[in-house]
C-alpha cells in the first residue's frame, strides 16, 4: 500500500495521503469517534469502501464534577460532632481508583482518603476536634481514568466550627430580691413562706459577660448540710447580652429537704451547640431561715417588784435577729416607752446578730 484515504465520523473522505505521513487528528470533541481507512497500492488499486478498515475510540476531556452532602442538620459544628461527608461524582467514564479521591477540610483535615461506596459515591467520617474554630472550606481531589481532575466541589462545602464557650452569667450581689411574690423575705434571704412556695423564687442574673451568647441558663442551689442537698433547674432561654432580671424555674418543693443556713447559688449557660460556660457561684451566708427564732424566758427576774424597784433580766435567742419585749397588761403609752428603750439598744443588737446565740440585757424599772 502506497497511499490511503480516511473518513472521520462518517464525514467526507480525505484527499490521498502517502503512507509515509502519519494520520494526526486534533481538537476532537469529547465523545465516541469512528474512523474508516481505505488503502491504495502503487498500481492504483483502491480498497472497496464496503470493506474499509474501521476503528472507534472515546475522547474524554470533561472533568468530573462532585456534589457534597452530609448527615448533619446544619453547617455549624463543635468538638465531638461526627459528620459523614459524602461526595457524589458525575463522570462520563469512571473515577480513577488507583489513587482514591481525597478530602481537605480547612487546615483540620488535609488530603485524607475517602471511602468508596461505589465508583461515583465516596464518603468521609469527620470527627470534629474541640480545639478548632472558624470557617472550614471543604475541597475534593480526584481524577477520572483519562486523567482529568475534578472541578471544585459544590453543595455543602463549608462549615463553621464553634468551640467557643459562652461568657459566664453574672449573678448580681443582691441575688435574691426582697419580698418575692409578697412573701416578706429580706434581700438575699429565704424565709419560711418563700421556702414553702418556692416556685416563686428567682435569682437576679445578667448575661453581659465578655463573650456572652444566647443559650440555656441553668441554676443550681446547694445548702450547707453534710452531705449537702442540691436542686438544679431544668433550664430556660436567655438572650445574648440580656440585662439583669429575676430568673429561674423552680418547683414548689425544691427546698423541702434543705437545712437552714448558708445557700450557695451556681449558674451557667449552655449554647445551642452544647458549649458550656464557666460556672458562676456565690454563697449567701445564713440565707435559709425558714423557722422562727425562739426567745428564752427572762432569767434572773425577781418574782415580785414594788414601785420604784429596778431589775435587769437576761434573754437569749436561738438564732440571729431582734428581741422585742411586750409587757403584758400595760397601756399603749407604757408599751411605747418600752419600745423606745429597746430601740436605743438596736445598734448593740445588730452587732450581736452575727452569732447564732446571743444575750440581751433588758432593764426593767417598775413605776
């Protein structure tokens, strides 16, 4: 054979070409192509067209595409989350499995091998670390069997990792308001009425610390018993930068077993991702006082006094507070004089109220 002719994809036949000139085809579109060749010898004999030599091959210049999805409800993650990221490829032929597709997630995961489900579907299980934060972009590296690299991934290709703790709640100095729901308690104190109707109890808390976030507020109360009794609220929503307010959802019988004495108040916030703030805590000394004090009968008092006699008696109390003297059978005028005399002792009494037991000297002057 000295010459040849060719036909590409059932097009027109080429001009006569010397066999010394190789056939070169360029800029062919992706897809299947067919070529037919006819030979011609030096004598001019031409191969019949119905017996032409034919060959078919496929051109692939299209890069694979990949769409990402996962099994997580949103794109905000925090440490401990395990997210299965799936890559679904679209490809004219097949993905090259000699070098499996790899995944990169920001700077956290770099070129990690994916797991094959089938040739066009690959997955990666990502255990989100607790020390990372910020936006993490996902990219996939793969090739088809023709060597074409994939286009940039689409779909769920970005995540925000948030391991930042919320700011701790601020428990105000006057944590327990005065006269809650009309129960007559003093500030930072729980009296008997409030303890028995504890669903009305509240703690004054703000969410204004540095780094504050919206989340769920929890409050824990602990008494000074050994071992201590505790009660923790089920939690309530608190907005970011929320100003001070009386908060807490307490049950009626929350303090049923709490002993009188100190009350420790602890509070913390958990954000929507489960990040838990540092716990704030304050102790209110002698805050629980649900039983009334018992004053002893005056001691050292003579049984009989005559007009002009003076007597001093000692009275003790079972707990801090004030002792009031009521002289039976006296007129309102005389009782008022007694009250004035007692009031003069008030400063002295207040110094004594830091003690559980104290003595008061009451002077009597019979007129």
